[in-house]
């Protein structure tokens, strides 16, 4: 039996052993047909890049309309980098459980003060549970755009291959666009066209389409006429709020308008669940990876390499455990089921989309260990309270990142650095470190209050460590290979202790 056949058999057996696929839908909801699902994942798009979230430089009229016709989440969370978020979305597992907490391909800091645990470098096909489950439930499944979960014949950074599509549970995958994904409009039109063709082809059958845009990831690119428009409006060519970045936001917004118009033309809008989400926070500032060790005297700071778009009022951006790195725009529209024009403040996590989409599709979540379904919150505004967790045990000096884990409970957010950290001036400090913030009163994470609440810090820190252990992940500790002369140097060459 082929590997693909075994994967399909396992999922079919799970589904047969599970409850009736519609058992989790209340009796009053049974009259609804299964929705089509359009999941739009953008790349490096910050919380404030939409005008409905505060952008005053670009009018994102189509995304704002989508928000007015659905629910706009103000506390939607993901992981702070590409691969981890995509793995969490498709597996329905926290990175601590699926092992994909690091961007692939491999790089690391093997001589650092804290030992980076091994991470999974290829998503196992059977763990792509979202698409396998929807396909087994009778959905046609398709994808276009960024993959970044394998480096093999199955697919690589830019796209999933045709061979990989079948193995990972997709009936269709769009080919890559012309040239590089870093040129022209970053394939926005090409990928949008592929989604529109898929929706038209399967208009009479339930479908799931995963549209993973490369915009706004660097190298940022956009149509020249839009770049010129923003230059003429006074936007700089480089740096914060540059013309190319603003043009890319507008072009992406226009593509959303085309998608929504296509749904209208096909008569599918009412019963199509549309989710718009970014894979991590926007690129506010990135730093130059040092080629010599930073001093340990507290005098050396990381050097700014690039700035694109501020995440204010959120602190920092992509790659960071602060809100600018993990809190993102999220809009959900499902006219047949979700009341429109709502702003939802409930904190949600990317792992919630696996159970949510399967419940919406009327099929059970297989082996649900992480996340909760948001269907009752979306459709009936039933309150949802629980603790959220993040596991990020890596060094990546592009984002001033050292091994860290995060817990949010109610308004309280605790950040636990396991062995070293950078302060807000990007100066390095040795030693473990905790920070506590009240996000209800301090969304910008400017008032660190751990000393005022020692018992709460202890409780949250113990809870966070318990959670890490419960997933089977490693709690980072001192590195036996620590070398003070090379500790913050990055390499792509694995050492003997990095199998």
C-alpha cells in the first residue's frame, strides 16, 4: 500500500469511528447546508495595516467592507513567524506539540547560552489534518500560494507541488506565478485568479480553498502605478511607511474585493465562510545578524537593518513575543450564520481554526488536543474563556529573539525568557527573565509590573512550564556547548549535537 493510501485509510477509519458528522451541530442549526470555506492567509501583515484597525495611510475599503459584513477580531493571535503559524493552522496543534516552532530550512545558534531544542524540518503529510479531514468529509480542497512547510519534492518555500498536493490532502494546487514571488505584484493577481477559477469550477459542491499570499513579506513589491501614487502623496521610497509597502497593502485589498465579487457572481456569498488572517505581525524593524559576538557588558546593541511599517500602538513586530509580533488582523464573514458588523474582543489562537472549520463543515475534529471551536462564539456570541500559550525556544537576532515562552490569561500576559534576553533598546542581557503586562490597560506593553504581582507571576510561570511539559516539548535549559566567544553567532551548518 502506498504512503498516500495509508494516510487516507487512517483518516477514513478515524472518521468512521467518530460520532455522526453532524452530531456537534445543535438541532436548530441542522437546516443549514455545509458552507464553502475560503481561508485567506497573508504574510507579515501587521495589526494596524487595515484602515478598520487604524491605518490612516491606506484605505482598505474591501477588507473594511468584509469586516462590516462579519466579525472583526481585536485579539486574534498567531505565532511570530511564518512556518510555525502555518504548521499550527494545518495541524491544529501548538508548535510545542507538532515540533515546528522554527522557520525552515535549518539555522541556529549552537553555542548560545540556552540550548535550542531540535525542531521538525518537514511537515509529515499525515499531520496536515485540516485538509485530510475536510477531504474525507466530502469537501473539494484547493490551495494557491506560499507553502513553507517542507523542502522536498512535495514543495518548498514558495509553493506546494502537484505531487505534494495529493499527499497533503489537496485536490488542487495552483502552479507558481511568473518569475519570482518577490517580483511584480508578488503573485497577488495570479493567486487570486486561481482561487476564483477553483470557486467557479466547484460552485455546486462544498469546497475549501487555502489562499496563502506572499504579500507583505520581503522583498516587498507592488504594481508600479500604485507605488508612484503613494510617492506622489509624499511617501518615502524606503523606510517606515514607504510607498512600495503602502502600494502592496492597497493591491492586496483590491484582490479581496475581486474574491468577494466572484462569490457574489456565483451566488455563493451567503453560505461561504471567509476567514482573513495574517501569519504573524508586520515587519516593523529587523536587525542585522551580527558576524561577531556582541559584548556582554550591556553596552552593545543590535543594529537596525530594515524598517517597513509601524505596528503602533502594539510593541515591536514580526519575530517578537510582544503584541506586535503575535497579534494580527482577523476578519470572519459567513452571512448565513454570523451577525454582521460585530467587533469581537475575545482572545483567539491560530490553533482554534482546525476545530472551528471542521465544526462549521459538520465533521468532528480528529484527536483534538489543542484549540477550541469558535463556532458558538461566532454565531451565537457565547462567551469563551481559556488560557493561551506560545512556545518559541529559538535564537533569531533579526527580531532580537531569544528562547522564550508566553502565557496569556484574561488581561494578564507573562513572557518568560529562559536564559537571556534583549531589553527595549536591543541590548543583550544574560540570565532568565520574566515580564508581566496587563493588556487591558496597557496594550503597548510599556508598564512591566512583575514586581507588583509576585504571586501571579509565580502562578503563571508554573502554569506555562506545566503546559510545555504536557505537550511533550522540552523546557529550554543551559547549553552544555555554550561558548562565550561565539554565543550569538548564527550558522546554517549543523553541529554534531544538532541532528
